[in-house]
């Protein structure tokens, strides 16, 4: 049994391909995973027969549409560029609702933009 010259050193990290470089990147990965879980649960709830909203399938379609999500995203970005925060917020939320959940980076990007837009809406002065 000897020195084990043929066996390389084993580490618990051998199966790990990459590590986030910063704590912020790690938190972003965690937030994305949590968001995807919450999104899946909310979608399952809306699709359940006990949900009162499921009666309005035409208004709250459970199908994902990447093309529609992309169009709504572009409209949201254009509205942001034009300073129309309410319109941007609405378009980005539509985009998020239509975005396939397996597109984790797109979902994370949309959530980030929605959060930033919401913060800007809360900061903007109320016009009478």
C-alpha cells in the first residue's frame, strides 16, 4: 500500500468548476436561485384550479413566450431611456412574466432592472 504515488490528492472542491470572484457575485447567484424558486411556486399557484385568477386564463396566460418577453424588455428599456418610469416598470414586469424561467440570467437581469426602476419611482417627486 505504500505512498500512493499514482493517486493524486483528493479535495472536496474537485467537482466545483468555478467560484464567484466576489461576494456580490455569490449573492447574485443565490438571489437568482431564490427568485427562480419563488417564480416557479407563484406560477404553480396561478395554474392551480383553486386559484381564482386561473379563471382568467386569457388575461394571465401561464405560457412563456421568449419573443414577447424580448419585445416587452426592449419597450421597457426604451421607456427607461425616455424617462418614462411607470411605462418602463410595466413593460419590464410583462417581460418578466413571459420570460421562460430556465433563462436564469435574463430573469435576474429583469428583476434587477425592475428593482432599480421601482427605486427610481419611489425617489421621483410626486407631481400634482
